[in-house]
C-alpha cells in the first residue's frame, strides 16, 4: 500500500499535555479559520454585487441581509457541488488526530492534521513556549526517496511509527487514523458570514482589501470568455481545470498589452458595514468590454491545448 503522510507531525517535549494542547489549538485554529473566512466572504459578496440579477429584482429597501444571504448561499452551493477529488474542496476544514508510540526508543507523541489550507499546518508549527516549538515535521512517504536531511534510521522509525498507528483492530478504520482521538474545528462558514457581516463584536471588513478590483475583473473576463466559447462545463475535472488555466493565460496575455492595460476596471465595492443601501446606490455591475472578450477568446484558441 502506498503511504503518503505528507503532513505528519511529532510533538516535542515542550508541548503541554493533550488537554492543554487541545485548548491552545482550539484558540489558534479558530483564529486562522476566521482569517481564511474573511476573503471567502468578500469574494462571494463581490459576486453578488457584480450580479446583474440583483439589479433586476425589486428589493424595496436596504440590501444588507439579502446580500449576506445570497453570498452565503453561493458559497454553500458551490462547496456542495464540488467533487471530493478536487484539491480545493472545502478549503476551510480542519481537524487533527493524536497518537502515541511506546517502544525501546522511548515515547513519541504524533499528530496528523487534516486541513483544507496550508495556513493551519503552518500555524501549528509556529506554536511554541519560550521559543521552543510544540510540533516538528514527522512526515513519511514510501513512494519517494528518503529526504537527504533525514537519517536512514530516523526515516525507518517514522515508517514504523505511522504503520503502528495505521494498524487498527477495527476493520472500518484499519489503514486510516480514524480511530485516534482528535479535535475538529467547530466553526462554520454560515456562522462567520453572520458574525463578520452583521457586525458581531464590532467586526468589519474592507471588501476591497480582500477582493481586489483585479480579481473581480479577471473573474468577469473568465466568465465572459467561457460563455462566448460555449465550453462544456461538465466534461471531467481535468478538462475543466485545463480550460480555466488556458483562459487565465489568455487573459494574462491580453492584460499585458497596451489595450489590456487601458481597459476600464470595476468601481470599488462598498464597505461591508455600508451595505444597508438601496440597489440604485450600489456600484454599476462590471461588464467586460466586448472587444476585450473577443480578443481573449482569440488568444485562447491560439494556444496549444495542454496534453495535446
């Protein structure tokens, strides 16, 4: 069986007991979750503000609650529709399990995080007390050569340690770490939408700091080119990802030209705290120039398809 434990960690002697460690992890991971959630909220809120359908509805009053609802629904619908094989599926998830190995070499406390974003693992590795880290790298993989900086005996010990933790008595968890004790992030994206956008604890978001005009423009161009090409949306993950990479390269080529640099950009978004406004007070929906979409479509077709 191929073993790929890229994110394996070992607790150092400076790490506290599991009860205290879980308390520390809970506090820090929830902070990281919030940091990661804010750009997600900003990007989805921008999608709502940039959506022509918002202007076509007779809302009859302030938009704040409706905008929050639509932005949250966009996120949840998108996540529900993603294939589990896609690496960016549920990018805000985090959980961690712990195991202990006792043998003639002593006791080693191990941990394995399951994270949708590298920021969680980086935050774990940064936890320390008096300059001493709580976690150090303890990854292992048997389908690649041993890293030069790791001694041969240490690499073998890592293999044996993880094999012992993976070998469970329960058939349902044999070959996994599911039987080990752990901690899971309790926060939900729904709660963060409410907390951040509805002013929980005076929290506000500068939408333009987390969803730049450049990002909104590229998203609008990508969508416009996709619609212009009438591309197949459901013809395999690999093809969809390849298509998006080719469109992005075409967009980059166009924006590097004089015409691309001079292309009008969308107007800034309002601050999250200023969303209690009428539809007429929102910035205009950004529509990419037709000539820009046409030229990007040409650049797309001129590329040699990846894998061809």
